[in-house]
C-alpha cells in the first residue's frame, strides 16, 4: 500500500471512531451522567453480544452506582485464594463511598481515557478492560490505606496490583486526577513520587530513585505532562507543568514547564538556554511528535 493510502486509512479510522459525548460541568451531575452513559453502553453491548450479557449484568447492570460496580470489578480482578473477593469488595466500596475525592478522581480518569485515547470506544470499555484505569483506582485505595497507617494491607494491595496489572505503584505515591495510564504495562512509580492532574503516561515508564538512599528521592510530575513510552525519570527532579518527555528518554535533571525533553540523556528541544516552548497541554492533546521538525533531520 502506498504511503498516502496508509495515511488515508489512518484518518478514516480516526473519523470512524464514535465521538465521545460531553458531560455536564457540575461535578455531581457529571457523576450521574457518567453512570447513566456506562449503563446504556452495557445494555447496548449485551444486546449486540449475548455471550457477554451475563458478564455485563454482573459487573455493571446489577449495580446502583459507579463505585459499587468498580468495587465489584476490582474485587474480582485482584482476589486470590487467600485474599477473597468479598473482602476486597467491602474494602473498596467502603473507601470509595466515604471519600468523594476518590469518586471524583475515578470519574475524571474515565473521562481522560475516553477523550484522549482514540482506541477507547466507550466508558464501559475503559471501566471493564483498561488495566491502567483499574490499577490507578486500586492504587488510590491503597494510598488511602497508607495514609490511615494500614500499611501492611496497602502493601499487600500494591503487590496484587503489580501481579495482576503489571503496574507497580508504591502506595505512598501521590497521584492527581484526570490520569491516563495508556497501555500501562511496566509502569513503575516510586514511594515519594508525585503526579499532578491531567497527566498522561504510556507503558514502561519509570519514575524511580537513583540509589539506596531514603528520603524524598522520586520525581515530581506537574499538571498536564505527557510522558512517552519507555521513558525513565530518576531522582527528586521536577517535570514542569505542561512539559513533554519523549519516548525512550532518560531524564536526570529538572525539565522546565511547557518544554520538550528528548533523548538519552535527555536534552531540551531548542537548547538549554532558550528551549522551545509549546502552548498546548500535551497531557491532554497526546501530541508525541510535533517537536521532530525542530529536533532532527533524520529521514526514513
């Protein structure tokens, strides 16, 4: 197929993806609207694919709220022969039900996946099948347990999340809302890491330390940051608001806001003294490659 045909096929695929409906701006109304959308999608899919009808009923349609559905689904995903699904369901439901911030974050994460990932065809698809979303919600509960000094249970939950979803986030790590862990396999987030709001992180990203010393030793990721696949950010460094980290980059020093760092070791596009700055929020636009024309004349 000629190159032009490949490009046309890609455009046609994007255009064929169903447009995501937009929720109300009020937080309470948004939660109700989102749950209504999820149930409608589940009913539609159950009718279209009878083989999934029982599964969709038990995970979504049998529940009265998003937090109940999510708690049931996470409990079944993360249970083991010694960590029962009923125990986990009660743990998740109690945590979500008593913390409105966790419920708001779950809604924001669902919206992030639906609007940023063209492969996300529905909210229910994300709720049921996106392990990055599920790992993030389970981490939020583990983090809550950590802050309540229930650390053995928080660490046990971290271990199950890592086993089941291949996402390893220390329960002490702080994560904002509107987070997209895209694909998510191999993501590692250290104990003292902080991730802001509206951040998008792809697979095999490491937010790690630089050695065996304790204390505050992991990266701080600002709002609206985009971190490409396979990027490694080490140490107590600050990735400024709206910055972009290119795929495969190794970052060991601070990255200024609204700049792009690429390479191993990472360098700023435009140079250290006057780096090129962008206006868009890459964590939301998911623009991975616009810097290429300023960075390299490499041609395939």
